[in-house]
């Protein structure tokens, strides 16, 4: 049985997006940052 608070994770839409994220990661379509300031600067750009 899936706890009610975790039900969103098991929806088709959520699982589709999880698969997209896994694919992006495997293909190197991610950004890494040495510190929080660089992350925030990227988010602000």
C-alpha cells in the first residue's frame, strides 16, 4: 500500500518527469556549481 502522502510520486505524469530527469542526467544535460553563489547567479540569468 502506498502512503497517501507519497501517492503523487506514483502518478503517470510524475513518473514521466522522473524518466525525463534520469535521461537528462545520463546524457549530461545538467549543470554543476562549485558554490551556492554560482547556482543563484545561474538561476538569475
